[in-house]
């Protein structure tokens, strides 16, 4: 049996996008992937992240905002995936063990301005985009390993 691939999702604040990606990969890729998330400048888990994830059955109570320094040189990461443009541009370029790096550009729901309902809807939109991307990425990884 093949060892699970360790994946780190990186964004700026580790408050929304990377947290969602981590939760989805842990769930949808269980047994095949080990997922973590971190931020360049952790800001704490956004309350709307918790709300929109709970709406679809994900308990975020065990999640916390983490800095990239918790992982750099301490966890052997196979795949690094940045989920915001700022993190992609400012991520450490040297990371021991990384064999795969890619960038997924998602808008920052925490920065969205609007009414409370508009903000909630924007979080849902980004959540659904991330879930779709995670599912297609898992399928791509499975195809590549079967080839």
C-alpha cells in the first residue's frame, strides 16, 4: 500500500480558503492524503468559514489558524498548494521535500465587502469553488498514479 501524500494548503491569513481546502481534502481524500493548512500571517479562523462549513456538515472546531513556520523544515510536505495570489508570490521558495507545487487562485471571502447576507453568500461561493477544485484535483492525482 502506498503512503499517503502530505499536502499543505497555504494562504495569507489561514482563516478561510486554506482551512476549507484542508477540511475538504481530509474528508474526500481520506487515506490517500494527509492535509494541513497554514498562513503567512495567521489571523484566526473566520466565523463565516465555520458557519458555511457547518452548513454542509463539516465540524471546524478542531481547526485553528497556523503559521507557515509550524511546517517549514518540520513536516515533510510532498505537495504545496497556494490558494491565494499573495501567498503564491510570497511563499518561501526553498522548502525541503516538496516534489509538487501549484497555485489555485481563489478570491478572499474575508476581504469581501457587502451586507452580512452578501458576505455569507460570497463565503458559500468560494467554499463551493474550493470543494469542486479539491474533487477534480483528487481525480487528477488518481489518474496520474494509475498511469
